């Protein structure tokens, strides 16, 4: 894929920093999400080809169930990140929840892991 690994590692670091600053506060109030985090996340999402994420049951099920995303390709992992972000438009707080509970970092680390296996 075209996203440099360094860009993914940077996003992970920014997420971890912002979550640490949250320090047990309310994750559903998105005010804790920094501009740096938003911009870094969007720069990765801008590489995802638009698709009908509302009908992507495999991804939605994996996200909601806390899957380990073991059998997802890199493209599907990027779609999962996209689905979470787009879902926030309809259910406010979803993006913040998956940022704070580690799901998004898990997906990002799985992308890096996939690259190491190639």
C-alpha cells in the first residue's frame, strides 16, 4: 500500500498521547481529540477508495465484536478505519470510543504486522 509505515507509526503515537491526556475522562466527548490526531487520521483515510461502508457487514461485525482482525488484508484494515470514522457521523462518539479503547491502534498495528509478513 502507499501509506508509509512511518506515517502509521506517527498516528499511533499521536493517538496514544491524546488518550493518555484523556486520563480516564469522558471518551464520548470528542473535545479531547487533537487537531494533530484528526489530521493524521484523515491523511490515512484519504488513501481509501470510497465504498459502501454501511453494507460492509464483515467489517462492521469485526469492529463491534472486538475482533483481532487476523484474517483482514491491509485494504480491509484501512476500510475498517474508514468505517469507524464515517460511522461517527451517524453515531456521535463512536470514533472517540474506538480511539480510546485501543481498537484503532490495534488495526494500525495489524497493518504494520501485515507488512512485516510480506
